């Protein structure tokens, strides 16, 4: 009951005008809100960046002097005091080499998150703003403070602004819609009166007249309505007389009979039209366009052309078309017409006769549909055959451009398909026909290509005994290439009965070369070619485990170059690189085959000696120190430079029970040698008791 008045209200002009205005204002408000949010986001980001900059200045001014004096604990106390205010969620103090000195508010086992120098966009609500501050003493970097700031305030301010904009927009939309509806209510008052009068006429009250209160467009429409009602009354009187004239004939005619004026207007139609179409004779006569009322939409154009021809004097028989009944159903009718002339030869119009031929037409349509269906099925078969061929060609083209070699063997052990990559991979020419070849013959052909053809045959026999996808396997070729392959049975219409087996091969020679190169780059120092610090720690742990298992000693020699920094500073990094490469080459020639030489970084080197003794380590230290002392370098127009080395020695398990402490002991011995005047070596000794 409520839905009907509501549906009627939504169809009014007032509601539509109000909806249109509300929609336009809604779009404007949405654009203004979006622009406000964009400006607010930009202002919030700039404000947060200024906040970060101020916080960096504060941290540098507070912490840099203490860090320059190597007073770590006061630095941490200052950071904790700043964090206690809630401005900082966590912090991490790093030295200038990015090593973590202290953590607060961040799990020590979790890596620090990526840091940003400036905010370019608002972060997510549940994330922190991760940034850093560089602690400097003049232009020298002392260390770094990594810290995280909360982002809840940014989102709270943004959300508040967004809700305020939405509230203002909704109020504006409501006020505009209400005002538009009230204005349209006044404008459409006369239209509502015209609508009520037209409804009364539709119910049979032809005497309805409207008073003309205004001389605008609505007033002219009211005058036209009154003239229409007057003309309608006159026409009804004429129809009443005509009906009395032809009533006797019409009552005894079974088919539809109609009389059209020379202008094509319906003058009279008998009562049979109601039986055939459901429309009464009065409804047909009063209709402004009989073709629009009775003829099916798809046949209206042909009917109008036939009417034009009939009015021009053309006779027709059995003109068939579809009629649309009042209840919505469709029937077929056959029409015949001929001109009517009066006693004096006056053209009185057309006489049209019609019969319902739906039963005959339905039988014709059924037969035609059957023929069409048969032709359609034939066309579909031809289409699917063509599509099948096209799909086969497309699949073959797709497989030919793949870099994977594909071989399909049928269940009769004969080759069904090979793509271009497979032929190129195994050395077969494009012209050579492989389809139909026995798989055993193909294996014989591959024996001359494979480095181990017997092993590959064994693999093929093992894989062929299972329908599952085999594990990837590798095979070396005699030309040095390396192939990888997998195989699986291909199921047919019945999953339990395979129709063959597919083999997929891939040339992984380049992949393996790149992998080996990446391993080399990961373990080697790019300048000297020596093993790097990562490989040093791996070998240290492995050799300690081996020494513990075999109850032997492991020697570590740590070496630092004396006088390297002045050469690097005075003659540049190119000269420093030349020194490091020369040291690596010369000392590498001294190190024995069972010993490993490493560059740990900068001018720091290390040597691992398995099954070492103190005597052997001392001998190695002497050889290294003497060889470095003999080297001479010429830079800067003939200036000759020389270097020395400070060397520290520690033995496992004599001086340390694990790798970390062993390196620390060797470093301590090296610093003792450097403190003794450089160009010395020292074996670690425990410090004397106080």
C-alpha cells in the first residue's frame, strides 16, 4: 500500500527536478570534498616532514656531542627521555658503519624496517613512519638514529575533515532538493489539472472542458485540449450514424471488414475485429494510428508501404502480416483490399477484408524452422571443423615459439610431435621428419649427443614405468651444454588410460653459468679476487667444527696494513686499490694450498690455517711481514712508498672456544703489535691479573 504512492511520487516532475539538482550538487560537493582531502593530505605531509626535520635537529643537537665523546649511555638516556613523551615509538642507535649499538621499542631479532628521508604520501593507519637522523660533528658523520613516529594523528585529522565536508555536502543537497521540489510544485499545478481532465475523457466524459487562466505555453496546451475534445465529440456523432448505416451487414460477416477513407482514415470496422484482435470497433476507430495499434512492430513498415500503394489504386490479395492482440498475443492475418467507388464514380476509399490464418502460418513456420535448424547444424559442423584446424595451427605456432623443447610420444611408442626448440636443442634439422619414428630409434640418435647416453636410457626406462610427473633431471651433452627435463603421462578421455607421454626439455647452460657467477660474486672481494668476510666466517665455523671433531688446532692470522691510509689520502683511491691488489697477489703467493687468504674489508686481511701450531703460525707471520716490507710502490711522479703490516695470531682452542672469540683474540693481538710500533706480529696472550 505504501509502495504505490511512493512510486507515483517518484515519477513526478518535481521529484525528477529535485533529484537532478541534488545529483549535480552532489557531484560538485564530491569534487570539493576530494580537493579538500587532497590539500589536507598535502598539508599534513608537509607538516609531518617539518616535524621530522625539527626532531632531527633536536636529536643531532642533543646526541652528537655525547656520541662524539663516545659516551653511549648518556645518548641512550637522552633517547629514552625523548621516547617517553610518546613522540617516538622506537629507536635504534647505529654507528657510522650502520652497525646497531642499541635498540629500544623494536624486537632485536627483527630487521629494522626501510627508512624514508621524506614523506611523499600518508602511510597506512596501522603502520609507523620509519625515518632516521644523521648525527654529525660538522661535516663528519658520527652515527645514525633510526626511529619510528606514530601515524594515528594524521589519519584522525584527515578523517575529521572528511566527515565535516560530507556533512556540509549532505545539508546542501537536501536544501537544494527541497527548494527545487517546491518550485516545480507551483509550475506543474496546471499540468495536474490537464492530467485529471484527460483521465476523465479516457473514462468517457467527453463534455469535460478546462478554463484557460494563463496565456503561456500551458494555456495554449489547454486550448488545444479543449479543441481536441470538441473534435472528438463531433467524430463520435458521425461514428454513431455510420454504425447504424452498416450495422445490418456487419452483424452477418464472419471475417473482419473495414472501410478506409481516401485519406487512409478508418471510417468503419465490423464487430468481428473484437473476436480477432480483442479491440472493440470503437477503440479501433478512435485510435489515431490503426497500424500502431494492431500491427506487430516488425511488420509495421511493410503494412504502411502496402497502405500507401492501396491508396494509389493498387489491388492486393493475401497480404500476410502479424497482428498484436490486446492481450499481447500475436496472430497471423491475410488481408485483401480493393477501392470503393460511388454511383457517380466518386472515390469513397478502400474496403479491407481480413482472415485469421495463424494455424496455417504456424505449420509453415514450424517447417521452415526445421529446415533452418538442419542448415544451422550443418553450418556449425563446418565451423567447428574449421575452428579445430585453426586451433591446431595456433597451438603448433605457440609451441614453436617456446624456448622449451617438447616431445610427445604416443602409446604405440612412436613420435607424434616435436616443436622447433626440441629440434634445435637436440641437433635435428627442420626438414627431418621425426613423426612416426620409434622412440628407441630416437634414443639411438641421442647417444651420439649425450655425454652419458646409458644413464639417460636408464632414466627413460624408470620414468616410463610410472604415470606420475617425474622429478626434474639433468643431462650433460658432449658439446658442453646442460639440459633439464621432466616427463609425465598424458591422460585421454578416460583418466585411467593414458594416450601417450610428454617430455619437456630446457637448456639450463646459461642459468647454471649465471648461478656459478653469482656464487663467485657473493664469496669473492670484487677488487682483489680474494674470499670476502662472508666466506671467512663460513670457513671459520666449518674449520672450527672440523678441528673439534679431529682434536686439532686452527690458526687465525689477522693483518692490518701500516701506512695505507696516508697513501690512499695523498694519492687517491686508485693508488690505494693498486696497493691492495699487489698485497693480495704477493701474499697470496706465500700462502700455502691448505691455507685460505681473505680480505675482510679496507686494509684488513686474514689467513686461516687448519691443523696449525704456534710455530707454523709464527713462521707464516714472518713470511707475510717480510714480503710486505720488501714491496715498493711508486706514485705521484716518482715518489716511492712502502708499507708494513701489524699481525695478530690466535689459535683454537688454545686461545678461544669459538669462532667469535677467536677472531676477537686475533684482533687484540694485532692491536698489541700495532701498539708496539707497527711492523710487528704478536700471539695472543691473556692480560696479566691486576
